[in-house]
């Protein structure tokens, strides 16, 4: 719609006249909106003086409207021409110097003859379409009644009250349909504003596609009966004729139904239905039938010409709204399917973390958003926790979310530190364009060090619930969102006791129209303060109980933070993780000398420790792995060296050294005497890789622990291994390269 000019001044009025003036101003605004105009004017006809007097103005400057303040019947102005001819008149040009492209004027008539004219200034020279004109007629009829009362004529007879009521309801229906988003919104609006004014007792709305009718809404019918309206169309049915001809069918009695459609009486319309009169209305949009609505009555009912015209006009409006809503529903469903496919279907069950999550789409009919979360297993039983939010709503944002989640999984698999990972993610979002931004929180929980290190990019901070019930959300200065940030990102660290909770969320959970993000975060901390934290077990039968507890806590948080989800305007994501520290007797560390004796000492340490753990079956394989890893350090890196074994659902073997060089696997030739060490490591382990500290690196391997030799009762079964290929062909050897060199299969970096 083109911009409106300031509204003109209203004449001084007594209180009743002021109420009428406000009502007429509302009618003018509706008239302007119906045709996308600049403004509107309303004139009252004075037959004694033979002139039209301006009584209401909307969207037209008072000075500009002055030219039409008084118009004689014989003048060539659009209101006068419409009054003389008794039909709508459209005139091109800017008669009031307001920038309008033309004017459409509609005569106002009452029981005694003409009472005035309604004029709308147009933004474009195109003629209003049939639907716009039909709505303009309804507004004009309502305004005419108001002018009659203002002239202190006798109030209209009682039988004319429904006309006024229908005009008001038409205005409300138009406004409601303009705001309707989903198909159900359209059906509810139709039922609310059409059933009662026309005295109908039942309504069925069906969508038509691929030769079939599908019910999308009903009122006043038994649930099993409306199924008869669904299915393929066949000849000899009123629905078929209506959809084929795009013309309504009004059937006033069962006898008339039998006369027109004898085959239908026993099959469809009669039988268990108490209805005895029907209005079959086509729902047409863009020249094609998109559905049908059926108004039905419990008693035979005649349909006047006014009823038929009004219902036909309303059905056209509903048809356009229904088509728009169906397109939205289709796009929304596809976007939700895309988003559901991109979010993790099941969170991994890990020794160090039991996690539950909730994704809550917006409840106000808007498109899907870009919220996501993930739990990613890292080496040494560490866990990466990530949550993010792509700004905006729609399929494009959901697709961007999928790209970012994939990128995070890839970068996390390289064991990057939180700040380094967000730096790479920031580059990715920046490359998407200036209109793409996202917030993100990436955290790494270490069950051995019992710490959580995280970085923020414009995202709400994490909340930590300690086993003693203390709730903590460290106050930090978050970096800007991804796409607007300039690395490096800050890294924050929190110590966590065994059994602590880590709670991550997006702003849709804590921010709303009722409170800001800071107040919402305080409310979230209050809710979490009342949640009991179960004692944690690193592995064992209590995993199921812990999972149930976290799931219940997720539900509690969602219920209390979003009590009225239907009114939410943003997506929300929630991730709650129950952390578990690794017991001290599952950790074994041993310093190694920086000389060739180191390999032998490492094998002795492995034999002794695995015997204590009851894992003698893994001794031979672990000795081979340790020998190769320590041998590589002696040949290609530097000390100091340290060997660490970790026992959980898997056995992790780590060799630390003081070099930042990267191990590289290669395909050795048949005549080569060496170069097969890392191939052997890859063949003997379920997964292997490297991660980097500030001044050293760690080469690690993982092995499955055979059933029955876990060494501790109640062991959780191994999770799915995320391993690299068994070999990597390349022109390099096992010698050390620069830190930026390519890593071997499954290799990952970390701090």
C-alpha cells in the first residue's frame, strides 16, 4: 500500500456524533485497505440543498480535502457522478492533488433513496478486482446505515439489522483473514464470522487437490459423518459441479436436493445427517478451485439474492486466504522436516555425560528457525557440547543451521579448542554473506580434569548446577555473534564437581515480550535451583535413572519458562547434561625417560596396569600400540614423554611429548624397511588421532574392552565408534611434519 497522508480534521461533534464519526472513520480505513488506496472520503447527500457534504475523511490532508467539502449534484467530481448514476465510478487522475492515480466512488443508498457517496483515492490506475469491489460494497452498505441514523431518520426496520451485522462481520472477517497464517486459522475465521450471521448449523471446509477432496476443518457435524465429504470426486454430486463450474449451489430443502441430485440423498447428504438445507460454495484462487465450503442448516431455508451474493463474495475471500495458508503450511512442513533431519535424532550415551534436549518451534505460526544443539564425543572420554541459533526464520535459516552443525562436528573431530573452533566457524558464517549471523556456545567437558572450558559468540551463557544445589552462571563478556566477530574469542573455564549439571539454551527460552534475556536467565536459575541433582556414576546401571532425571528436568524447565507456548514468537532450544567425573582408579599415568629405554618401560607399565584392571586380554595389543607411539616420539619428536591409560567403556592409551609436529600416515612400498608404524596403529585400534596442547601434543588410541573383562560391574556397552579409514595413501612417511600438516585417520586437535 502506498503511504497515506495525515488524516483530516473532524468537525466538532456532540458525544453521540463523535461516536458515529469514529465509526465512519473506521469504515473509511477498511475501505482504503480493501483496495490498497491512499485515503478515503465520505459524503452525505442533502436532497433539499441538492449537494453532497463531506462528513468523514481518512488518509487525506484537510487542506486537500477542502476542494470536495461541498459538491453539487451536477459537478463532474467522482462522488457526484456516482450519486447521479447510482453505480460505482472510477476516474483516472489526481483530483485533489494528493499524488493519487485515480479515484473510485461508490454510491450509498438507503430505503428511501441515495444517502451519499464513498470515495477511495487509488495508488495505481488499475481497477479494483471483483473481490475488492465486493468488500467495498459491504463497507458502503454499512456506512449508508450510519449516515441514515446520523440524519435522525427512523432507525432501520428490525429485519434490516442482519444486513448491518453482516457488514460488520465482513469487515472483521477480512481483517482476520489478512492475519491468518495456517489453514486452521482460515477455517476458524470462517466459522466465527459466517456461521452465526447466516444462521447456519454446520460447516465443512475441504481442500481440493489431484482430483480429491480432503477435509481441513468442520463444525456442527458428527466426526464420522464428515468423512463422507472426503475422497475422489464422482459425477452426480453437488461438490463435483461446484468445483467444475466454480459456481455455488444453494439447495433449500431435501426435496430440492433429491430433485437435483437423486443419487446423493441416500449416499451422502441424508441418512445420519440432520441437515436439510445447504450452501455449497467454491473456494477459488488464481482462477482455479482450491477447495469447497459447505454451510448446512437443520431446517429448510430459502436463500435470498442478497444471501447468495454475500456468501459468494465471502467464499472468494476465503478461497484466496485458504490457498495462501496451504502454501504456508506446505512450506512450513518442509522446513520443519528439514530442520528435524538436521538436528540429532538421538543424543549419544557417553560415560562422562548423560544428556537430554528439547527443541521448541515458535507457537505463533511463523516459519522455523535456526536453533540447533549437539553432543559430540571426543578423545579421552571428553565431551563437546554445542548450542547455536541462526538469526532469522525460514528454510534458508534451517539450511544454514545444518551447514553450521556439520561444520562444528567436523571441526570438533579435529579436537580444536573452543576459541579456535569458533574462529573457523566465524569465517564460514562471514563467507555466507552480510545478512547471515549466528550465535553459538561451544564447550568441552573433561571428566579427568573435571573442568568445562567454553567460548561464547553472542550467545546466552551456560548455567551450572553443582551437586550441593548451587546454581552458577559466570558473568563474562561474550564475543559478538558469528559473522560479526573478530577473533580471537575468549576462553572461559569452570571447575565441575562430579555429578554437576551443564545447562545450555537459546534466547527463545529466556527472552520474551514479558522480560528481557537477563531477567529470563535469572528465572531459569531459579527453576534449576529447585531441581535435585542425583549422585552420578561414571558408568553403570544408574545411567537409565540419570537419563530419566534429566528428561524430567527438561520438561520442568520448558513448562515453567514457557507456560504459554502457543504465544511464543521465537524458536527455543534447551540442552541439559549430567556430567560424570572419571574415578581416580580408572586413570593411570606414568612418566617415561627421554631415551630408547622408554619403549620397554612403557610396555612394563602397560602389563602391570592392565593386570590390575583385569584386562590381560588387551595386553599384547596395547604393548604393540605403545611401542609404536613411543618409538615415533624417540625418532621424530622430543620429550618429555608421558604415558596415560584411561579405563571406561573403552581403553584409551595416550602418549604425550613436547613436540608440536604432526604424525602422518603413508602407504609404504614393498621394499621399504619402515613407514608402516601408523598403519599398524590404525589396524589395531578402533580409533586413533592427535590433539595439541599449548606446548605439547598427545597421540591417542582407543580399544574396545571385551565383554566380561571390563574390570567393573555394570559397564555400559561401547557406543558407536567414529573412526577414520584403516589406511591413508600419500607420498609422506611417518616422520614428523609441521603442526599444520595433514593428520592421520580420525586425527583431531584440542587444547
